[in-house]
C-alpha cells in the first residue's frame, strides 16, 4: 500500500529490492552455484584465473600458455581463488560477489548520469535518478551478460565510470585528460574491442572541447590515446613477447571475412536488442521473429515519442544542451551509439561466431536505457508509477527465481561433464570442441576448436588425425558436431565407437588397436 500511496517512491524501493535480490545468487549451495548465470565461455576465463592463483601460469588447459581472454576482469578473479586455495566451487561465490559489486556500482552511476543530464531543466531529478537506477537493475539483458563469468559487467561499470567522470569534470586540466586516458586504457584491458570506442571518443571529445582550434583538438586526442596505450601497455607486451602479435590469438578460431546474409540478420537481431533492451527473451529460448517485431515496433514508437516531445517541449532539450554536464553526457551517449554501429558492421563482416554478437554489443545498450528512463520518469500518476515499476522488475525477478530453483541448469555440467565422469578414467585425455566447463572441472581435457589449443587451428583440416596422433582415446561433445566435423564414416573406419549419450552430448571411444584413420 505504501507504494500505491506514494508512487514516486516505487522505482526506488523496487530497484533497491532487485539489487538485493541479485546479491542472493552468490550464496547458493555449491551444487547449484556452478550452473547459470555462469556460462560455458565464462569457465574459460575462470580457468585462467584459477591456474594463475595456483601458480601454474597464464593457461586455460594447464599445458598451453594463452592470451585468449580479457585481462582486467580475469586477473581480478584471481583473488577469490587465492582466498579459497583454488577450490573450484568455493571460488564461484566470490566471482558472483565481484559481478554483483560491479552491477550495483553501475546502477548507481547510471542513475547519477541521468540525474545530472536533466538538472536545471525543471525535471524531477530525483525521479529520473531512481527510474534510471531501476531501468538498469531490472534489465534481463544486462543481467545475463553481467553475471556469466566473463568481463562484460566490469566493462559496463568502466563505461559508466568514464561517462560520469567526463560528464562532471570534462577535460578542463591536464590531470583530467590523463585520468580520462587511464580510464580509456582500463576499458581496453577490460575488452580489446573498446579500442574502437577509445578512438571515436578521443576524437569526438577533443573536437567538442576545442571547437576553436583543430590543432588543439588533435593534441588532446593524441594525449588521450597515448595515455590509454601506456595504461594498457603490459597487455600488448605480454601478447607480443609471448605470442608474436599484439592482438590475442583466440579470435583466430572464428575470424573469417565474409559478406553473409545469415550474419547480417543475426547482427540485426543483436542491434535491436541493444536499442530496446527491456525486451529480451534469451537468444536460445523464446527469441524469434515475433519478439524481433515487437522490439522493432517499440523502437519506432519511442523514436516517434521523442520527436513529438522535442516539438512540444523544446525547452527540455535546450535546457540539457545549455549545461556543460548535459552536453558532455549527451556526447558520450552519441559516441557509444556510433561505436555500436561501427562494431556491428565490423563483427558481421569478420567474425563467424554469431552467438557472441549480442554480448559484444550489450554495453552499448546504455544510451537506449537512458532514453527509456527519461520517458518513463515522466509518469505522474502514483498508481501508474507503481504498476510500471512492478512490470519492469517482474521478468528479472522471475529469472532470479528460476536460478534459485535450478530451472536454468547448465547442460554442459549435467550432460557433458557427467558423461565424462561416468565413463572416462581420470588419467585419460578427452578431446572436445567445447571445453570451457569440461576443462574447468576436469584436468586432461584437450580443446579442438582452437580457442584454447593453437594446435587445433594448425590441424583444422584433419582434426581426427590430430586426435589419433596424440593418442587420445575419448571424444565428448555435441553429437552433431562430432559427426559433422569429424565425419561419421571416418569415425567408424578409425575404430571410434559410441559409448553413451546424455542430452545432445555423445561419448566416443577409440579402439587402442586401431590404426590411423585413412
């Protein structure tokens, strides 16, 4: 009743309740905590963190040195493993707490950016803060990409930290320029494709701050980028000295230039997800053409509403752009949207792993969330405010409930890992294409898709021959992958026999007496 009697408090109480609800997932029991929201690819990075903590070096599989991870968050994850002596399940509580800390900090920064964007325009800044806080903390999309064992949550926090710092301080002194450059460098350490954002941002803000002099703008942009490079220099040196190139080798596994309609269509899906991030049903569940159409229609409705609002209340946009914090805040949002479109084109042309598109673009959903917060914050009826707050929170609350009741279990743990545990002696090697989860929970796992094992890229044309030459007797992966990539006839002629299956995963064993597959 309190929310209905004072609807202006609805986003505050609902947003804070959601943040506390998300904290609870870090305290699930050991058997449950290994499942979602942590995902297969997250376990690759966590394996690196664990091996570093155990003194085994920067490696995923314990054999090959690797730079196939994003360094900043991965090295932060070393701390939980150090605290628990490398315990696989025990460290995951700390990993999820780290995710939550970035999440809660991001929600606050997001609210503060929105609040100061409209300060002095006659808008209720308190309402804007809490609606923005709620929009961020209730986003299922942002939750999925921020609690998965990967770097995206840390990346989002750093984007918001940079956004907030520049909004408040600008580039009014050498100190501020250096601090912004350091933040750009940390963004690159969080994920390497932030280089694109860093370049666009440095040029855009330098031109904005030095409209009277192109030369001064060039000097400022150069200083920002130089500081970013120096900040991230240890990573570039690690790559070059250890692997012969400044960029990580992991991208080679899926890198291929191709103008492909399927990639373009899936990237279009990803772009609509970041432009309407409150509508997200999961890439592999209820997403499809109907959801895509709903999102597209809503994007059009919001754009039309913004145009109408600008014509009916021009004083609002003028008020925002008349204040330095408003102009700078808007500029960063525009740079983020421009970066998103640039990355969308680059990834669609050069990267074949289409299932990564949404995660790679997800941080750039922040400007759209900001616009939506501005729209919903104009609700005046306390009842409508309470209803809107409840409707925004309901999907994520349902997801968290599903996490607690083990509705979103990992098929990699329940099927692939269990299948291996039931049939393969601990001392035997097992090969698989997808080895993130399997390699985390089991030693002597050999990767075949090249993300971890560079030899797999070298022998990509004859992976079965590579497996047999290494004397590996076991294969365990999705049956469709094994039979398609290895070849059903080649498996049969090589003496490989199907020993069992769970879900979509199949286990094959090779007869020790079999010769090389022709």
